[in-house]
């Protein structure tokens, strides 16, 4: 079985926002993120809840779901052609619904990624 690649969105400025977000997380949350990335690399689109979920109404966007240190963390990503996942945006979730502005940030980065990289 061929592994999937994990890539991090890189802005034109060179900033890698998801890496910066993950580096700021408590160790327990970082460990869970790495565990889920390992699952994605090995099993690709077969990984399901409770680890990942497709956002409702957003067929391209998926979310990594992490609960740690009393917080809920989300990393939004999308599966790209060529067996790769592109990590787009990370945030701390404070309510039941994913805030629209967080989804819009991921969608802007997705559009930028497609325009510059594909």
C-alpha cells in the first residue's frame, strides 16, 4: 500500500500557518495531531470519526478533530490529487458549530494553493 503525503499550506510570504499553530499547542494536543497524521499517511481516505470528519456542505474540506488539555482543536485540510493531504488552517473551537470565518480562511488558502501549486 502506498502512503499518502502530508503537506502544509505555505503562503506566498513563506509563512506556514498550520505548522505555527501546531507548534503553539500543548504537548498532549501535538501528540494527538501527530498520531492522526500518521493514520492519514497510512490509511488515507479510510480514516473516519472520531479522528477526522468532512465538513457539512463543504465536500472538499475535512477536519482533524483533537480534544486535549481541556480544549477542542481543529485543523482543516483537503485531499489533493496524487495521494496528498494539504493542511490549511488550525484553530481552537469554542462552540458547537465551526465558525464561518474559520472555514472561509481555509477556503481562501485552498483557492490560493490551487492557483499557485496545481
